[in-house]
């Protein structure tokens, strides 16, 4: 193996490198942004908190398209339908896997049955990836609950 010769850095002799010592009575420390240590007046604290809350409350555009409300009868039918697609319990999963094992001896993965998915971030990604078949947006006084299947 032939070693490559490393190119030496050209150093300007006019500029001398001086290391700084920030100990007591030595060099002055650089200026920093100390805004986080400031005790702001109460009205400014409220403004900052409100701004943060409003940013968190914004609805993603992928979900904002679902704004039309259902009537009472249709919504009850939808809830009954959604109950069928609730996530399976541990016992149901065990029974399903045992039944699948009895049917086929091969270990091929089978398709999972459709399940309700909840949460703003989860539903947003499902809608953006076009994996959501049905999106239900339940609005009440506590906030927004979004489910997709």
C-alpha cells in the first residue's frame, strides 16, 4: 500500500492562534441569548401560552376535509358498524391464530382484518397514504376524536 501524502494546511503567520481561558478574572465569555431566563410580565406569559395552545389545536388539512356532520340515525348505525371493527382482545387473537394454524401448516403471513385506528397523527398518515377506508370525526366538548378503518 502506498500512503498518500496529506496536504499541509497553509497557515498565515500574521494571524496568531490564541486559546481563551474563561476562568475567573480571565477572558470575557461570549454574549448569549438570555430570553429564557427573563421573568416576563404576566400578560406576555399568557400571550405565549395562548400561541402555543392555538398551534397545537390546528387540524391537519388531510383531516379538515371531513367536516360534514351526520344525523342521529346514521351516526347510531355507524357506531354499531364501528363496534364490529374494534381491535381484537388477546383471547380473540389467540383463537384466530390457533384456527389459522389448524387450517394451514405453512407459516405464511395472512392479511389482518380491518381495525379501527384512533389518534390525529395516525389517521392523518392513513389519509395521506390513502389507506383509510372510512374516517369518523367525533367532536364534543372535550376536543376532537378521530378514527379511521
